[in-house]
C-alpha cells in the first residue's frame, strides 16, 4: 500500500464478497483505488492546502503518572507545538493521441515545520535542566502518473506510477 492524495483518486471500490479470481486468495475483502486518468480534453488544476496550530483550539490536560511520585496520578497540560503545513499541488491530464492514448500526472508536496519549546514548565518535570527550542522539518512528496491506451476495439492497457516518499530533519524531544 502507498499513500495516495484524495485529489488524485477517481474512484474507490470496496468488495466484501463475490470478487473475481484476479484478487487471488483474498479473505475478507478487497479495497481497490483507481487514480484519475486523462481524456480527449486537456484539463488540469492547481490547489493549495494549509494547516497550522493557529487554527486549532488549546490542548486538553492528560492524566499521567507523577514525575516526582509514581504512586500518584496528575493532570498535565502540555503546550502546543507551533507548526505549519503547506501543500501546493498541480495535476494535468489529456490526450496523447485523440481517441487512442491519454495521460494524467499529478504532484503534491507536503512541507511541514514543527517547533517545540522544552523547559522545566513545558516538560512537566521541575527537576529538569533542559531548555531548548527544537525544530523538525518533514517534506513528503506525492506523485502519480499514468498513460492509458486503446489498442483495439477490445483491448485497453494502462501503465501507472504512484509513489510517496519523505525526509525528516530534526527530532522533537518527548
């Protein structure tokens, strides 16, 4: 399984019983995701998504074991991490040969920067001597591409590529 951006998906098929032999010895069910493909019309779109800690409410307290006395429970409200996630994207599909061959391609990176401040107060440990602002950057790249060809009246072929990979720089302290 690979991560697929919802904007790249044409349809999701869920088969719980009575599926054909092409799905082999599957027991229970099959989920099939069909990515978009091109058509005789050149079409494309661009998009931009943004998420940030400034759009969320404040953190709720959590129950944990006491730092100084493990036999007692205490509520701790951890401060919010500061983060921004930007997701610009682009998709394009159309004909390579009208009524015979079509293409579709889409690309969307997800660029996330998170900053966590750690000190005696935020760690919840009054004996802590740690103080720092730590930044983590995660860059995930999503790409989807395919070509579809009508070889004859009864034959159609499709070659597709879907991938996602990421890189993280910096680790956030617990």
